[in-house]
């Protein structure tokens, strides 16, 4: 057992996780990459050492910030790391690794919360709705106490309909965010391992979602036009998830052409970040969908494009 790598990975995990609560904005961004050291030690060494590192990190966080923080580390970032690492050890395709890593914590936590709420006779969506309203009221009071009257007024003026639909679209938003986070952590780990081994790596520019996934997007758009609210909301939740999938595919196409133009890595990342931060993000999603038939990068086998 490599105790040195376990110690380093444990300290890195705790440092990234704790940064989320200590450093404004930047710390919260860093905390999103908490699974990376856990994935690295689990893939480089073995599953047992990955689990030991996670247990050690949770124990240390429990001492520093309490058992609630340790539970958050385990059920969110820890399960994501274990799922992603397992997918990498089994040499799954990138999209399956991201799905396994992103869905594992959602499935475990979601099932536990739903079981508990139903057991005590509470509707999960109603509870989420109440939580969002309480959060808005708390935020408005905080702004008011700080003398920011305009901000407080703006927060309190949020329509009830917005809160209602946000609570019901939260499953799609949560799943899409978790899968995207797992994909980013997987990409970082893959790049680190490839660089250390000197084997090179298949860049984002060559990735595309399985073409059959377009039927999920078609189903989502079909459900959205159904008058029944439950079916329509199901469609919107699916649309959010597949929107992220084809956003990634569109970004891969942009990355491909930037590489062909020999634009430096930093500039590529900066430009793509700006594109995704503006309304042009809709164009990138559309580009990803059209690529199913157009195959702009010629990355599919002959006759494979839809």
C-alpha cells in the first residue's frame, strides 16, 4: 500500500472540499474538483486504496467541520469519485463513465430522501418548493439587514410560478450538473494520467455522444408540447439533460476547429468559456445536434452518421 500517495490524496481532497466554505467564489469552484484526487488514487493504485483515502478524508473533515460536512463529502463527491474511478478501471466509454460518476450520488441520495419523505407522508416536490421559498425569504432578509433594499425587493418579487416550476425542474438541473461535473473530473484525471505516462490522450475535440441519444432529445421535445403538466415537466427535465449533452458535443466541435487553427490551449479555453457564457450557447447546442447528421469532424466510421 502506497501510504505516501494516500496521504497526499487525502490532504488534497480535504483542502479542495474545505476551500468551498472558506474562500468566496474561487473556493466554491475549486470544491467542484474534490473528486479528482480520489479518482486518481483509485485508478493509479486500486479500489481498496481509493476507499481508504475517502474514509480518511471524511474522518478528517468530520474533525474539522462536523459529521454533517463529512456526510456531504461522502455522499456527493465521494460517491462520484468511486463511480468515475470504477468506470475508468473497466475502460468504459467516456459518456458512460460520466453517467456512472454523476448518477451514482444522485441515485443514492435521491432514493434515500424520497423514501424518507414518503414514509413521513410528505411530497418531495412540496418540500423542495417550501425550501426554495424559505431560502428566498432568508436571502431577502439578509439583503435588507445589509441595507441593500433594492436587492431585497428584487428577491421578494420573484413570482410564485417561477418557484413552482424551478422545484419541478430541479431533478433535470441536478442530474445535468452532476453528470457535467463528473465529466470534467474524468477529463482532468485522464489528462494527468496520460501526461505522466507519456501516452498522449484523445482530446475533447474527437468526442461525440452516441447518435442514438438523439431519440431522447426528440422524446423530450415531444413531451414538452403535451398539455398535461406532469408530462410537460418530464419533457423539460429531459431537455435540460440532453441540452447539456449536445452542448458538450458542440463545444467539442468548436475545440476541434480551434485546434486546427493552432490556437493555444489557454486562448481556446478562454474563447470557449466566453462563447458558453453568452446567448451563443444556443448555437453551440444546435451545432452539437446537427453534427449527428453532418459529422463535421469526420470522427465516425463510414456510414455511421445518422
